[in-house]
C-alpha cells in the first residue's frame, strides 16, 4: 500500500517515464526495421554478391541486435527510474545513450560501405 501511495504522489513523473520508455521502444522497432531494409535491398538484387551481401547481412544483424538491446536496456532503465522516482532520487541514463550512439555509428559505417559497394558495382 505504501508503494501505491508513493507512486500516486509522483504521477506526472511516472507518466513521463512511461512516455520515455515508449519512445525507446519506437526507436528499437525503427532500428530493427532498418536492419531488415538494409539486408533486403541487397539480397533482392543478384548483381550484389560477395562483400555486398556480407556487409548487408552485418548491418542488418547489427541493427536487429541493437533494437533488441535497446528494448532490454530501456526496460531496465525504466524500472530504475521508477524506483528512483519513488525514492525521490534521479540518475540519468548515460549508459543507454552511449550504447545507442556507438552502435548506430557502427551501423552507419556499415551502411556507408554498402552504398559505396552498390555504387561501384553499378
């Protein structure tokens, strides 16, 4: 009962935490979609073989794994913030931001390589 009273005391903060969590989930879905798109573009056309397929597969798998990682990290972050709100403490989620930044940078490099390979083979 005490936890319910504590949560109702901070309704606005909990609602903001939920909105942030849902934004991370939308980001994860978009990342997974990007992975399927990257792989699908190359695998649909037979003239891109060898290195192009490997790069597309790597970018696609990395994006899907990043999407799953974002879901897991966002869920953990949501739970920590929920507890922090109830305890009147706040800790920012710098590790989640770093994870997404580094992972997106790697995927971006793979996609740039993929586009260059596609341009060179046409």
